[in-house]
C-alpha cells in the first residue's frame, strides 16, 4: 500500500475549529473533507482512553476503497500504524484503549445496539435516514457527516435549521463550503483536472465551488446498486475494457445476462497497468470475449498474443450516442463491490456549454467504467434484438387453442 505523507491544509484547520455535536462538512471534489475528518479522528484516538469511534459507509467495498484505506495511509505515513492493533473485523485499537471501527450501514439492522462516543457518517447522502437517526441518537459526543452537495437529502430536510447543535461547513451553513482550494496538498495536475470543468456550470457549482445544486443531465438512471453477488445462474456475456495508463485508469467490467436484464461487476479499475498486466487479470477470470477501446489497436493486438479473445469496439460518427442508447434501454443491476462503477454512474453527465445548454457528449471525468460497459453492451445489440423478436413460450396451461 502506498503511504502518502500527510500535509496540513486549510480544510483540516477549518474542520478542527468545529465545536458542536453535529459537525457537517459539505464541499466540492478533492477538498480533503474525508481526509481531514480522519485526521481529527486519529488525533481523538491518540488523546483519549477507552472511547469508541464508529465510521459508517454505504457498503464494505466503499469503506475498503475509501475511508478505511485513507485511515491506514495517514497512520502509516505518520508512523502511527501497528499491524498488531488492527483486526480483520475492521477495528483499530490505539494503545490507550480507544477503538476505531469501520462498519457498513446494512450491518446495523435497525441501528440498535451499543452506544459510541464519536460517529462519522462518510458520504452521508447515501445513507438512509432511519438508520442515521438511530445512530446519532446513540452517539454521546460528536457526529461527523461529509458529502458532495449534488442533491437534497435528510441533512437539509431533517436537521439544518431544526437543531441548535449543528456546525455546518457548506452552502447555507455557518461556514462556507470547502473546495479544492482548501486542499494545499493537491498537485498541479489534480488542480488542472478540476479546473478543466469550469465550462460545465452545473458540475462546477457542485464540485468546483462546493455549492448545493442538482446534477442535471444524468446519462443513466434507474440502475439497482445493491446486488450482493452475481447469481450462479447468471450467464457471462462479455467483458468491456477501456484503456488508461498515467492519467486515467484502465477499467475492466464483466457483463452478465440474468432474468431479462444485465448485471455489471467491476473486475479492475486501476492506473498504470501494462498490456501484460491487463492480460494476466483477464486470464484469471472466467473465459469470455473482451470488447475493447478501438483507439488502442496495438494494445489489442498485444493482449491477443497472450491468449485473450479480444476485439475492438465499433466506432464512428454517432457511435458514442448509439452505445449509450443501447445501454439506456436495458435493465441494469450492479454488484455492491463495484465501487467505481457506482461512483461513475452517479456522476456520468452530459457536457454543458457556457450558456448552460446540455450537449450530446458525455463528460470525460467519470467515463472510464461507463465506456467499458457500453462497449460490451452495445456489442450485444444483435443478441438483444433476437431475444426481443423471439416468440414467447407459453406454459402448457397458458397455450391458446389455435384453429387448424
């Protein structure tokens, strides 16, 4: 695991200044919201005895790739981490007896059970209020909440303006929202990437300025995001592969057919993968045809030499819209572990021009998994048409009498 040296930032100083029980932190992308709260939690863990800190996320995969990994990175980079104090159950015990536990909200049931001293609701806008309300009620000292302000949710409707124990960093709060400018740890390339979206007014309002807004122009809607596992009866249809390397991740998505719809399962989402590494990943999966980005013919040819059945997607005028349309027409479910598919699905938008007009072109930032899966699903178009045209088979008791 790569340990990044922690750098004190304006975001961290602002978060440490909050004093009330409910400490709500809203802001844009790359603003160091989660990192700064975790720094506070580590400081709390080191300076108290026999306390309980609970960090709650949408799912175990979200925690593993987010708050849990960030917590461990900060601890390692500062020389605090001891392997012997970490439990595979997701609990870290500090020398003075204070523990930090990582739990997904679906493990709480009705959220009854032991009380805690500190609660952190990571990406709180994706957690249901009936669970959140019980968790807050059973927290003695401090409740942290963080989120990107892309939608209305329970904090705005059930807490803001209705409780006097709330400190709110965010649009409409008693402190302004955090933005990428509050995170001095960002590199020049990361800042450039954020600022490249200034022309998309709706995106910029939420992710650039950290202000509350609605992300209009979502490309995909209605997907089910809570599938625990791919059913044994599901049939693997394709893999989709979108190439990346230095700046963008390579994304490999498995597409299964099941019960009239398609299931998406994330295989890989990683920067810096060579063609050989991509081939090795695919060789360790169930055999299936791979539909890859046709902009990389040399990569496709090399991967083919390792025994992978891989072909390029069809590209041409209007092909992006055709792939999107083919996917929009399907019933889609996503496994819980497919964290990057879920994140990109929630943020995959049409580009907007300076006048606010929605264009028929998706934004690039959240397109990697989306491209990979649309390569695969669009390649299934002839199969889908055959299924739609096939005569329905009636059960014996449903067959109609036909005159001959």
